[in-house]
C-alpha cells in the first residue's frame, strides 16, 4: 500500500493579547460604525497597504497568445528586470482603489499615497477619513499617528493588530491583481509593469463595488473563543492559511 504524501496547513496564532480590542474598531468601521455611533455620509473609510517587490520578469522567448484547444504559452525561463512596490488605498464604503507605483516602499512613498488620496474629492472635503493600516514600518505606532494626523486634521489612523492582514480589505484587491494581472508575469521592464498596474486599476474602478463584508466584531470574538478552546487541547485552529 502506497503511503500518502505529507500534508500541512500554515496557520498564524494571534500573539497580541488585545487582538479583539484592536481589530474590533476596524470591523465596526466595516459595519459603518465608530465608537458605538453610526458613521455619517461624509465620513470616508480607507483600507491601505503596499504590495512590495513585484518583479518584472522578461521571458527569454515571446509568449504565445491563447489558441483553440489550449491556453496561453509562457516561456519558463526569464530575465529579472527589476521590481516595484504598489501602494494603494481601497475605499471601503464606495468601492474603488487609488494606487501608485514606487521603486520601493517606506514612509515617503506612503505619505505620497496619503497626499494623493487626501487632496482628491470626496476625501479632501470629508468630515473624517479613517485609514485602516497594518503595522508596517511606514505607518507604525504613535509616531505615524502624530505625523499623519498632524498633517491631515480630518485623518484618523486605525491600526490592525499584528497578524491581521486577513482583516484588511485592500488585501482582497491585491489577490485580484495577483491572479488577473501578475500571473503569468511577463513584463519587459518595470515601466511596463507600472503601466499595467495603472491600467488595471483604471479598468477595475469602472466595475468596482464595496466588498460585501459580513465578518463582525462578534464573529471575531466567537472565533477567538473557539481558538482558545482548541489550543487548550493542543488542537490549533487556523486563523489564516
């Protein structure tokens, strides 16, 4: 009898003891609430992040388009033509994305994304603009709150806890561009890659709609309770795979 190959599933344990307290306000924003009160129509909610190190891979032989009975043919070997970082802001309440391509990430590129959004309507005249972010170095901790909220009085920076990228809506858009644009990866150079990202963003915004998000603060509380019960019996429950 032939044995089955080993299988495994990756999972992440929420190390932050205040995971629910930190993630809860984000889930409330997705439900249109902040500090127990309904958001007003003039309030905006942004989910922002960066997709780093996107490589431009130039295939050593030209790709062949799809034909009858087969899909597209992509040469296996390629040359690395450099990489870019794509920073973007997803509009949670209205749908749609505003992005930019930079040579690399960091505080200054992220601040340029914030400027790009905050100087554009309806965000420029919004009553409040909530920015949901992770704990990346370009917008981490109290220093980032002081920097950004000092520059933009209507901006409210809301941090997710560590290991909570699965609660950041912009990651859904990242998965879309990964599947529909970046696979297969066949770009002559980083300029062509940047143009493709920009074109995809513009076309996607023509059909973009708010994400039908149904996972609430209560759902997270129940999930964490189940996780505690499972781990107490040495049976891990996966938060992310």
